[in-house]
C-alpha cells in the first residue's frame, strides 16, 4: 500500500495537500527571505543586527506558542487549528508585505510565527491520524518533501523577486498559497483525541509558554545584554521559576499538557534532542550560505538564488526518503547522515573556490535535510497517534528554540564584514560541529540502548523472570 492508494479515502488526500502547502508557505518564507535581508536592510535603513529581529521575532513567537498548540490541536481538532494557523499566517504575510518600518515588520513577524506555531504540529498530527500506520511515515515524508520544494525554489524566487520587483513580493506569495491550503484543509477529515474528559491544562499552558518565552528571550538577547548581566541573570531566573512551576503542575494534574511518560520514551527523546542540534546547525547554514554568496563572492541576489538552488534542492529531496525509513532504522540512518554532514560542512568552511564550495554545501544540505525530516517523521512513529499533536508540538518547540541558538551562533558573523561574508570559516564550522554533536548523541544513545551493558541487563531480567516462573 502506498500513500497514493489511500489519499482519496475519507479526505486524507486533502489533508496531505493542505499540510504540504502549509509547510511550503513556511519554507518559502524562510528561504526566500534570507536572500532578501540585505535589501530589507537597505530600504528600511537599519543595521544587520537590528534586522536580526525580523528573524528572531518569528522564532520567538513560534517557539513560545508551539508547545501548547500541539496539545490543543489534539483536544479541539487538528483540522480546525490547522485552518486557523493557515489563516493567521496568510494575514500576517500581507501585513509584512505592507510594513513601512522595521518595528511594524517585526510585529507582523510575531503574528506570522503564531500562525506557523499552529500549522506544523496540527498538520503533522492530522496526517498521523488520517493515514493508516502502513503509510503514515510516507505521508508525512511526502508532505515535508512537497512542502520542501520551497526549499529548492525559495532562494531562486526570493532572489529574482528581490532584484526585479521588491523584497515585499516575497511575502505577497504566501497570501494566495495560504488561501488554497485553507480551502483544502476544510475538505480534510477532522481528528481529535477523544480520551480526555475535556478539561484543558490551562495552568500548564500558561507556565510552559512563559518558560519557553523567557528562555527564547534569554537566548536571543543574551549576546546583547551580556550573559551574566543583571538583565540576563534575571531572565534566566524567570526561566527557572516558570519551568519549575510547569513541571510541578504537569506532575500533579490528571490530564497534563505534556504527559511525563513522553520523556520515558527513549527513542523519542534521543531523536528530538539530536534534531534540535541539527536544526540549530541548519539555521546557521541557511543564514550564512546565502549571505556568503552575495557579500563574500559578490553575486547578485538572483544569481545567488540560482547558486543556492543545488543545496536547497538536496535538502528538499531528502524528506520523501526520510518517510521510508522505518522507526527501527531511524537512529542509525540519522546518525550516519549527520556524521557525513559534519565532514562536508567542516570542509566547506575552508574552501575558497565557488564550485567546490557549492559542492560541499550541497552535500551538507542533503545531510541536514535528511536529519531534520527524520526528526519529524521518526518521532511521530515512536508515539501513540491519539497524542500526536502533543508529541509534535514538543518536538517542534524544542527544535525551534534550538533554531534561536543557531541565530545567536551566527551572530556578528552575519555582518557583511564578518566570516559569513567569505564563507571560509566560523559559522559553517559551527554548523559542522553541530552535526557532529547530534551524530554523537545518537551514537551514545544507541550504545546505551543496545550495547553490552544493556544486553547483560536484559539477560539478567530474562533469567530472573524464568526463575520466578519455575
């Protein structure tokens, strides 16, 4: 049985198209916007450090709201929240396109992040529940792959529109795409978790969102304030207090926002943690390479978009392949791809010529694309479908907050006079190191799970069980 055998049954195909278009909008916005950043900087008359708020505002908003959005989609309807997210994202894109100044653009990006926070966890949970287990992973992989086509065409479209029309046209594109996606979502079947009593964990939602928001602010503003400044330490104390309150609430409530049992799922935790590190590396990659092509190698936005087409296409093509990887093979495949990504990205940091540089970042893009897609497909395969929104919301929250770390890691290097301008060191080496760290994390987990000590423990338990039977 394939995805396409069941896509028309009970509207599952409409769900697939809707989620794919939603992911497409998000990816197109991210990839096209990166090439437009220098032009936004020039038109609005701001520095590159100030312009980072346009990126950070989206990540802060999306990361803060995504945790609650996942579980709320389980409770109130995954299709319903998907439609709400698409509408919000489209309206905010219109607002971005009309923004006359950086503060207005940043405010619109906050709203856009709220829409994205609804789209991803609700959409992934919807696919997990409307497709049968045999093709569930493939459906998610295809949605990410089709949506990931924006990864390939985004830089080209963004560069062309920025050079020949305006950077504002990048946001205009999201409006009709969001409308079509919402119309498709209305024809998809509704899906929700019917097991709870109906009471929502509002206290957990508020304290969890507050903890994530404070952490995101600390990560984003830490380099500006100083990590040990009064503002930085105060924000970190707020993170600790709200996180402690959240944990206390979740342990005591009968129907928690995030069930503690989820953290006892070793495969889920390992894949999410490694995916977070890989996503931080991906953000560095996406910020650094386009700027490097324009500022360091003096390519026009359109030519830079064409040049970035190869690594972006490699990243997009990895998603459907990830959907075919079974849950048993997910960890070794992801570890292998990220290990290979570490090698090529560390090499790319010291390459000067354009052709070898593009070859290296294309291989790195494929490795990062596979790692990120496996994070989403494999974690959904490791949990119970009725709480798919909860799991996808937590996973997306963790990797989105990690993306904020990626922006910080890029830091001053994103300036045209920095390392990102030449692409020969610094940020790409950080991205490669991130891939290596994620690979080692998965290798260590697999060793603890399947190594000699784990086998001896299982054998001891088995012997004790047999002895009791006798």
